[in-house]
């Protein structure tokens, strides 16, 4: 069974203090690993897709990396508006099955 | 691009009644749409996958007679919670896959269902 574990559960940072969020996964065969941002009471907002180990993607203050066992979401010099829950999900290479298996997320709070 | 809407954003209904939630892809055609539910401080759990013009595929443990899914067009999928009970109260979120060459799912804003 596919599994995703995210750590830490919650993270409080001062504005400008860089850090990383971790997503460890086990999957029979990885089709893709997805990062989303979710604000309270809203649906997840797509951030990145990573397909193979060694791949990196960047968007503004966020950078996602992927190894064969885990992914990191690095946040550089965060601002208060980066406060949200960050979700990681994996999709396995099962033919005809596009199920996303989500972790429980990291709740990030950036203090001004 | 890749905007998905849901209606209503929140609904309160009495136990035993049915509720319909709509999910629309506004700026793209979605051959595949997905329905998730999320309990407070928990992760999203896939309920079912729907493909336009065919029957939905339900995840294990999800009652297909209780959660009716219809994907009538390339831009609209509906979820009907039949004979709702308080334990069905949850946050229901749909997503849609854009195009055949991408596996990325774009999510709607969610619908908060409260059954009294």
C-alpha cells in the first residue's frame, strides 16, 4: 500500500528564516510526486510535480527536490503570506488508476 | 488556467435528505474528475474517480449507492449524497485532470457539508 509521511506536523518560522519540509514515501512504482498548498477552508492549490529522482523545480521562494525515498520543499526567506498547510501526494504507476495518496501535511506559520 | 469551481461552497441539510454538489472545470475540458473528502486535521481521501460518459470507480469502503457520481460532460461532474446522516458531515473537494498528457490534478475550493 502506498504511504506518505510528512514532517514536521507544524513549523513556525520568523519571516526571512529559511527551512525545509520533508515528505517520505513508499510506493510500488512512482508515476509522480505532487506538492500542494492548502489554505484553511479551501481546496489544495497545485505547486509542483516531480517525476524522477534528482529532479528539482522552483517557484518564487519555493523549491522542490526528489530522491527515491523522499522529497523536500525548501522555502527561502519566507513571508507571512507563505503561511499555509503544505501537502505532498504520490501517484503510483498502476495502469488506469490515477489515485493520489496524500500525507497529512505540514502546517507552516510565518511570523512577521 | 486550470480553474475548477464547486457549488455550493457550503450547505446545511437535515438528516435523511439528499444533497447535490457540482464540480466544474471552467477553462479546460476534464475527461477525468475526482472526488475527495477531508475530515478536520486529516488528509484528503479519494472517494471515487469519474470519467466522462462512464460509471464512476469507487474506492474500497465508499458506498456507491450513497454517494452518486455523474460525469455528464467534459466540464461537469456531480456528487449526490443520498439520505445524508451526521457522519457524512465533511469537507468534499473535487479535482480535475487537465488533458491527456498530464497527471496533475487541479482542485476546486471545496464544499462544507453539515448534516443536522
